[in-house]
């Protein structure tokens, strides 16, 4: 079973070495331990809280609501670039256009099953409750590098993980359809990165009336939502419609 799971993950990440770990956070913790002498470059928004909790040293790089636009001009010997390939779960990065001469670590928690999950020297992701692979447990690290990773994945979870991975195409199509529907329903509002493929939909509001209208739409359709500004989504006034939770 584990061999088949790793075979599927190799195909999804285009990497030869697959490590199964107990969570996405554990993946980040182990990678920051391996590269403890490096300075981690992390996004100024659209990331995850442990991006800045686990590294010994880090610096923020500027984004356009989570999307990296500029060349990263840092010494490759001192820095590691941590990129969320689907920041805030709402706008896929153009990973092929990222220019950085050093090591790129790709958080593919929100892009696994899409082409964005195949870019970067190291790829990791979570199988948490509200992820694309929503096992509610575990995570992975993938790389062509030979990494010293502690694999502590619970064996009794392997069978269900295998089922989730086999159904990933169906899950991706379902989430894509929801995303398109909500964007069409709310086309009169200011949707951030509207043209980018994503899962969540984040809608800016300029006043209390707009905010209430977006919230009412979510309640009517039974979509969970959170309010921004939030580091893990965007740093502006907006409603994040959490379609990844469905």
C-alpha cells in the first residue's frame, strides 16, 4: 500500500523521493531543521503561520496578494525561497516564471493535483481536514534530493490515504467547478486574482454594505467564510470564501 501511495505522489510531484510525515507542519519543521543555517524567504501574505514560526531566521518578500511577481535577488548560498504555489488557496502561482538561483521549497498543500505541484527542488504538502487531499492527518515531502526525513506516518491511515489519492482528479474537478460558480455568481464584486485558477474565492469589500452582501451570499449557499486581513489569506479588507472546506 505504501509503495503504491508513493508511486502516485511521485507522479503528482515529478520527484523520485517521497517521504510520508505526520502533518504538513511537521514537514515544514523538518525542512527548517535541515536548512537551519539558511535564511528562509517567505511571502508577506498568502502563506501559513509556521512559515515564520519554525525557521531560525526569515525575511518577508513582497507579493501581489500572495503572488510572487519579481525576481528574487538574494545570495543562493544564504537563502532558501519558500513559495506557496496556491497562496491562500485562491490563486495559483505561475511557478515556471519564478526566478531564484537557490533552493526553492514549494508548499503544494493547495496545488497537489495541479501542474503547480511539480515545481521546486523540494515539494511538501498537508493532508489536513480542509486540504485537497483531506485525510485529516499527515503530509508529505517530495524531492530528487536525498533528505534526512523522519517518516512517522501512522500505518493504519495508509488505506484511506490511498483512496483519497485515487480520487484526486474527481476532487480537483469538483473544487474547480465550485470556484467557477462562485466567481460567476459574484462577478459584480472585486474578486482578487479573478482570472487565476484557484479553490477559495476572496472578495474585497469597500464598505459595510458590500461586506454584508457577500456574507449573506455565503450564508445562503452554506459556504464557510473568514474575514481578512489575515496573513494566511490577504492583508486587505475582504471575505475569503472557504470552498476548500467542502
